[in-house]
C-alpha cells in the first residue's frame, strides 16, 4: 500500500506524540531507559512546543536564556527559586541539545558546553529534590543519561523534519469552549 503524501497524524497532545516517539526509540535500545525518564523527557519536549517557555521575558523584551549565567546565579537563590531555575536550565539544555543539535554547527559554544550545563543543573537539582516520579535520585539519573536522552530527542527531531518534508501534518484537537 502506497503511503499517502499528505497523511495526517492524530494526537491528543504534543507530549503524547513525543512520548510515543521516544518510547519507540527506547524500545529499540540495548539498554532501555525507565518509563519515568521517557515520560519526563516527553513532558520537557511538549513544554517547549510553546515558544514562550523557550525564551525569557526580561523587562518586556524577549531574550534567549543564558544558561551558564542562570546556573551560576542559583547559588544566591533560596531553595524554591533554586529548584525552579535548576529545572529550567536542565530542561532547556536537554531540549536544545536534542532537538536543535544541528544548530550548534553555527555557534561559538559547542554542544558539549550545553550538555555539561544540563548535567550540572540536574545533579544540583537532585541534591534539593532527592526523589521524584517515585524514584530515588531521579534527577541524578537524568544527568547520567543526558547524552543518551539528547540522542533520542535528536532522532525524534530528524524524524519530525522528514515527516514535514513528506507532507505529514500533526493535528491536535482543539478544546471545546462552552458558551
């Protein structure tokens, strides 16, 4: 049966789509990651589907997040602020290193810099939140599997770009508003 050039992919959420894609890749790995890790990674990917989460709004201006500076400033924050910033730095680095890995070819700082920032952020977050998703050392686990996760996310990115070139469209049902 010939594949329809203008095929539709129906999903109820962006996170669900990314979970399915990551889980398929994970199932083919020689050492698969726990489902909680795949779930968390898909949640990060879904979160950055909204570009507002990818950038900072400082003094009414949209700016790129400077992850290295944010990571250094954490030492001056209270625990609640540190949790939020470390999670944001780790998540942003994970997404950038995976989904936009090819863009590092045009940057002064290479991908290793951002991978290290993400790993450090998740390691520090683990010392503040020693258990998450019913797993001890969850963020330490993310840190130690950061490179594997970014490769998996990169595969999803490449696959998504190929689907877009072939004319597939990702459709999300809109919420019904009551009158």
